[in-house]
C-alpha cells in the first residue's frame, strides 16, 4: 500500500552525467540500403531527421530543474497542511472568504530563442522523469498526473488558461472537472479555487508554454497573478516557458521578476557541440549519391541557420527532398542553397549570411540585404558568429541584434 505522503518514492532515481546524456539521446536506426529504394519510400524516411535528439548542456539543465521542481511538489502531497488547504480551496469554490496557507512551492522560467529546442528538451526530460505515467496512491486513494503541459492563451485569458488545465487533467484521468466548470458557469475566482483543488490533489507540476503571449496582452499581469495565486493555494511547481520576448515583461516589475528566476538560453555557438550536431544529422542521407560533410558545409549551415537547431534540421531535410524530387540525388551545397532559397524565404529577414543570396524571385515585398559597396572588403562585414556570441554573453535577443547590426531596406522584387 502506498501512502500519498510517500508518493515521491515512486519517482525514478535522478540521473546525471553520461548516464543522463545516454538516456536522453535518440538516434533512429539508419539503413543505407534504403537509398536504393523508391523515391516515395526515401521521402518518407526523411522524417527520421526530426526524430534525432542530441542532448546539449541545455537539455541536462532543464532535466535537473524539472526533476527537483517535481520533487518539491510531491513532498507536499498528503501532508496536514495540504488537508487544511483543501478546506480553504473549497471555500474559494463556494465564493467564501479563504486564504492560501500552504505557501508557494516553486515557479521558474525557461526562456530562449525560438527553435533552439526548449519544448523538445522539456518533453524528453518529463518522459524520462515520469515515463508519462499516472502515479496512484492507496491511502487515501488518488491519482496524480506528474506533469500537465498547457499553452498560454494568445489573449492571456485567465479563465481560458484555468479551463485548459482542467481539460488536460480530464484527458488523463477521465474525470469531468472541465464539464462541471462549464455547467456551473464558474467565475474566474471560482475557477482559481477549483483548479487549486485539482492541482493539490492530482497535479505534480504545471508547465505553461508560450508564456511570451503575456508580453503583448493587457491581461498579462493578471494571468501571472493568477498563476502566483495557484502556486500559493496548491503547493505545486509552475514552469513558464517562452521566447526572449517574455524577458522584458518579467523585468518590468519586481513582483514579476521574483517569480521568473530560471534558465535562459540563446542560439548555439559555433562550437564543438554545433559541429557534432551537424555531423550526426548529415549522416541520415536518403539520396542515391552519398556525400561526407566538410568544414565548409558546417560553416555554411551555421551562417544560414544563425545557430538555430530546428533550422539546421529543416535545411538538411529539405535539401534532400529537393534533390530526390529533381533527380539530382545528392546532398551538397547546391541542394542546401536551393532549400534555403525556396523553403526558408520567410526567414531571410532574420538570417542574413555574409555570402551572396542570389536574386530574389518572389513577387511580394520582402526585406533584402543592403548591397555591399564595391570598395568594401570582407573584413568590414559583420560576422554572424560574433553577433551570436554577443547575444549569448549579454542575454540579448539574437533576432533584434541581427536587425540592428545588419540594416535592411524594403525593395519591390
């Protein structure tokens, strides 16, 4: 028999070092014979590139942060204080005067540039920590969802977020909290009490993704306030995940900054990890003529991705797709450049390599680099790698830094 107060003993032991790296790493099987198959089979096999996961230092830090946050939440389940808080939450649901006597557990942020793999790292970490299974206790009988992941509403609606938490819990536990809340036409205050009660009994940790939506909404501070209230009334840990845009919001007030201490990441530097990442992804070739990656290709990939992992994968995937469809059947700089020009055109305003982009063929207006003067030397050009390093060291948004250091003009093409 498992008592609720002993529920932390069910969690797997915390991993670290090489053991953690090996547990997080995902390398799909690769069969070179597939390169001789039909085009349709090879095009389908290309999806394996998106399954590859090579843990970085960010992955290890996120795992440790989430594990300890979940542990702190679980330690509060089944305590005398938790029972007292249940009574207070019931008063909140009944719209009576109540108080948060349990105290906050933990709230923190994971902030980084879009596309660097934050969500993937969180998903891998949670799967490793909990195995995506529901934890059951016998005394008293209850089910606990170790981690619930929701997205911050685009308009930062407090009611919308609280209802989404209930809906996610219902999906896992087959309960009816969401339906009951709709039927009762619950107010926001009633919902905070209801969600606090559900979180206290059934949630280990709450992850709120896309938290940058609070930065551009008048409801932003209200939503963060409701999350703070939820922490105090349930004792669970809350992790807020977003892009660098959310940093300015949290820095705007002391009470927001205090609740948002956590991890912050920029794009990858041109270092050993980036080079190894490119080499591993490049091995998954499904074109008929196999090539080996060179230092020149790695440098090209860095300049044309600005160190964003998802862009690197997209370039290598789409380059092979174009090569197969066109019949050229080779992964080289020519096919990579075709992928950059044809498939990543919307990113050209943010990723501006120092090498020539070639003539634009689109008929819509878009940002184009300012032409280089004839007397300008290569030493005068701004290095993408230097800008990325500066963004990482000074915690600056790389996209804003690129815009400010590489002027663009609107041209009709």
